[in-house]
């Protein structure tokens, strides 16, 4: 099962489509329960989505930011003011421009020395805010897809892919000689909605191998994103979808 797949003309259309989906889902959750939750991603494509959300023009409904709790799917093991920080990017592109409550912004305290302790602390914060389930259910999880098929900081071959009971893991990425902190697959897959956004021809092979894998294709982390009781939507621009075969339903 690949979930829903929608192909749009270009990256600008991708940003607008993702922002519209996020706004609609958050407004619906806030109306239903009085609060909503959004998990943000790092990367260049999400930055454009955040700019569209911050601008607000063209959204189908206003985002009730005062009722939204904001989390991160992953973070590099760097301070929040570091150029590589996912928190910093989201703050600059989105959070400083909208009326989100400070106590509703739940960043990963990745500046702490021990990445394992960072992961454990973030798991406790998620549980303190989330529903009292084995895996709290976020309303919207936004994910990118790496050229190697990774999502969040779940890279091919990562030991964190095997997590079954934990919410957050510290994982060492050998290619970067650095730790990352990431939500686990069971937590991501507990979400009410997961929106994957992919732009550019450089991601086309990964999109093909996630959405239309052949029998010999290794199972990439992106393929393992399968919400248990939620919606999965892949938004692709034409370049990212260029290696897909028959139309994906």
C-alpha cells in the first residue's frame, strides 16, 4: 500500500498543496478536540511549505496556531542556533511569523551532550503532551524523502529502524560522522495523517523505489511509512515523479 499519491506541476505548487493539507487537518483537529499537533521536518522543500503557511494567503482555512502543538520528527545533534538545526530553519521560516504559543513549541534539546539522553527526554515530553496511548497520535506528520530513501533520520541500515516500543531514538549516521535524534517508525505510523513531500529529479529514483518497488529493490525506510489507522499522502512534483511507471492511485 502506497497511500494517496498526488503529482503537481512544480515545487511552488507542491508547497501550496502541502500547506493547504496541513491547514485543513489542523483546523479540523482543533475544532474536534480544542487542540492540534504538527510534526515538522527539516530540509529545503519543507522550508517552502513553512513559508506558505506563514504567509497564509491561499490557504483553505486559517491555521488556529494558538491551539497547535509543534514537534520535530528529527534533529541533528547541534544547538538550536546552528545553521544545520531543523529547529532554527522552522523558526526562521514559520514559527516567528505566526501566533504560536511558546509553551506549545516542543523542540528537541539537541545541544545536550548525550544524544541518548536527548532522545529519552524528548520521548518524555511527547508523552506528557500527547494522548495516553502506547504511541501518541499526532494530527499531522510532515516528512521529506532523502535521495537514499530515508525519512526523518531513519536511514537505510539504521538500528533505529528496528525500534518497536520506543518513541524516539538516537542514531549514529556514519556517512556524516554524527548523531541524529529521530522519531521511530511506530510513532510516525500512529499519526492521524502523514504527508510526504518530494521535489526534484534527484529524488526520482527514491520515489520510484518507495512507491513502486521491484522485487529486487531493498526495502527503503520511506516504504515503511504506513500509518496504522491514519492517512498517508505523498505529494510529488513532476520531476520527483518522473521515474514512476503506470499512474499511482
